[in-house]
């Protein structure tokens, strides 16, 4: 039986605790990936003769963030249809 929105007490509804943990981990992952994007944008890849690397890394991080959002917040991770 799934817990209703009023039963968020972890004693009555242990699923709420695991959902909360999953959301906290997702938030931390998205914040870390955002920090990586900002950090990479500040790097000077021109000095290393890799001028297009900023956009490649930013697009890679954005793709990973998109997959995380789709799997967790759009509930595609548990969808079997």
C-alpha cells in the first residue's frame, strides 16, 4: 500500500524516507554538476589549444543533468510501459 501525502511520518510510511533520500542525493548531484559547468566555463582551454572543449564539456554535463531529471523527476526510472 502506497503512503498518502498526509502520512509522511517515516514510522508509518518508510517509503517517504527513501524518497526523501533519493531527492536529496539528486539535488546534491545536480548542484555538483552545475558547479562543474561553472568551473569549466572559467577554464582557459585556448592556452591548451583545445578551444572547443568548453562547449563539449558543458554539453556533456547538461546531458547528464537532463538524464537525471528525466529519470527521477519525470519518473521514467520505474516506468515499464
